[in-house]
C-alpha cells in the first residue's frame, strides 16, 4: 500500500522535533519519512529543491509545500486543530509568507545539528533512504 511521504530537513532542530512529534502521533502509520539529505530526495526530479523545508508527497503523487504540507499532516493525524484552523482561515499568501520567514531563519532561531535524526529500530521501518 502506498503511503504519504514527509520530507524534512534532517539537520534542522525544529524539523527534527516536528518529525518526532509526527512519529509519536502517527498511530495508524499513515506516513513514510525521508530527509532532504537522502538519495530519494536528491534523485526525485519532481520536487522543487528551492523549497528546502518540510514537504509532503501524497500517495497520489501530489507534492505539497509550506503551510499546505503542515496543514495536510495535521489533518491526517487529526491533531492541533487550532493551528489547522488558523492555517485554513489565513490566505495562503499570508500563511506561506510567515512559513518562509521561519523556514529561512530556522537554523538561526532553533539551531542545527551536525547529523540527521537517527530513528529507533521500530521507526526505521517507516523511513526511505
């Protein structure tokens, strides 16, 4: 069965914390995961590489970026309804503007690790390299 794929920045502390939160809350295994440092990401010609933060490739091959990706993830795991509501009522132009500010400054604000998040043995089954 095909799964939605979340692509994240493996060395970004904010992205890694969000990844761990999604792993914890994805109780019915909706998602698979990979990072922008992976071969999967580098070889996928459909991905707009100029957007180097969290994105989702749906099982229908649609690629969602920025606030659309975050909203999709939150909708699928049915969590953080207030944030979802705020994303939905805010025009994409505005929500993506703020998303880009955070994404562009994520290393300055949240920090950067020397290596990617290392999943547990159980989590590793959900990862694509």
